[in-house]
């Protein structure tokens, strides 16, 4: 029996880039934390911001926290794959984080805002892009208020921004509901999406 031309290597699942996005306050950080707790073979990209850390956040784990002047210097040096000014604060994806992640052989998870999702959709058309939503507008507003970081003016700005962001739904592949008290379900849904993508016959192009 001649099996010289038979190979299953090309049929094996390839690493994919999973982009998780959503409006401010939808619970992106909490969902990522839940996914990390599962100890799955996933590489989580750490993004950068110019805002100061919150009480429970750690530099290099939750974000890279750079003062505005340092962030702008890093922009000049081309250190970010994409960056944007969001709510008067810089946010960006360090180039080294993504390049190292893509070489790891693991699935790569990147958490970004809507602008970042649009950029990654353009740069990595083979990525799986997921839009997190709350169950209701009331739940979302309550989450924002509980953070105690929102002035009335900031809250109005976030609401107007969210209206625009929801209108960009067509750049996404999937919607996942992150309902109050059901974060494990949201994480499970994302894991199910990743598993389904790995079982597609028409595999996406390998990440390069």
C-alpha cells in the first residue's frame, strides 16, 4: 500500500487570532480574567494605555501603563501595531506582544476597543472577531456607574460612543452576551467559538 503522498499534517488545526471587543463597561477585562482562570493553551496579548492603573490592576499583567509622554514617544518609535485616542486616553497594541504571540503556536487572544477591532480586522482578515454585549442597556449603565470613574459628562460621552460602536457590528464574526452574574457562560461561549473555528473544513490562512 503506497502512502507516500498521504499526509494529515495540513489538516491539523492552525493557531488563530481571537479578537475580543465591545463597548466600554461591557466587561471585557472580567471575561478575559475568567478565560485566564481556565488555564487553557491561549496566549493573551497585553495592551497598553496612558491612563493610570485602577486599584486592582498590575502593570504588565492587565495593561502596560505608560504616562502620556512616554506613550507618545513609543508611538513615534513605531512600537504599536495600532493605537488610538479613546476617551482622552491613548490605547495601543504593542507590536512585540503580537509578533511573539503569533510565533508561540498557541491561539492568541487580543482584547481591544472597537477602533482596535476594526484595525485588526483589516490587518488580520483571518482573525475571529467577537463583540461582547450586555444583556440590557440597564445592566450596562449600572456597571459603568459601579466603577465610580464616570462623571455625568463622561457617562454621556460613553453612551454616544456606544451608539456608534454598535453600528459597526458588521466587522464582527460573533456576538457573545456577557450578562450580569453569568460571566462563566460568556467565557464558555467564547471557548465554544474557538473550538468550532478549529473544526472548520475551510481553515483560515495560518497567522504569519
